[in-house]
C-alpha cells in the first residue's frame, strides 16, 4: 500500500508542476483519425482562462488564431509551447473570436498554413467514378481514405527487400530497391 501512495503522490506532484497561466502558449495533440499524414500533429493554442474543477484539477480555456475552443482541457492534455515563437497567436485578442470545436479548429489550422491539401478524401471506394463526391470536389486522396488494390501491393512487394546495409548503392531507411527487377517490367 505504501508504494501505491508514493506513486500517487509523485503523480500528483508532477501534475502540480505543469501549471499554466493566462497568456501561455500550449499545444493540443491532434489525434490520427482527425488528420491526414501531411497535416500538423499539434494545434498551437493560447490560454485565455483558468478554472478550478470539482476534483482539484485546473481546466484551461484555449483559443487559436481563428476561434475559441468550446471545450476546456486539463493540464495533462496540453504540451508546453511557451518557448516557441507564435507571434500571431501571442498578439491575438480573444474577445472577438467565435466559438468552435477542436476538430474544426485543427482542420482550419491545417488548411490556413502552407499545407497543400485543404480537404482530404474520406471515402471507402476507389474514387474511380464521377459519382465519388471526393473526386467531384477535387479532394486529394490520402493513405487513409481507401485501401490500395492488392494487385498493386503484390507487385511492389516483389521489388522491395529489407536490408540493413548498402545494396547496390540503394539504401532508404532499411528498404532497398532491386533495380534489376524494376527494369525487367
């Protein structure tokens, strides 16, 4: 029992160390299901208010450059970005910003930056027909939208071999390409 109490005290002390104040910059991790492979993994936010909850935890109200997030977050959910330079986020006046959800804010952040895909395809088909809404909207297909055809995967797997050294001057993170097989087809 003593070790459980010790570990609980260490955990509680670690939580108390991560106290943020109004005006601090923090980040929220964007879950894999809410982003594509090319969109940012962290949404930078600014703390606009701190409120104590019933269980003694502090809840933080956050805003982005475009909106105020409608949900409050615990200190465990936040990443410390106080040393990062987000000048536009530091200077933002949150009083005139509208409310939005976290998912909408992360999509807006991804499309506002230098990221090329504004909207990503999310269909289960193969986007081959004109009936596909993603193809009609000219949304880019990502690696998560629909599975690659098995025939294509089998063709690629016959040309790729895994090695942990240089093979015929081709070495890409443990993946080598047999150029003789590629030239024969």
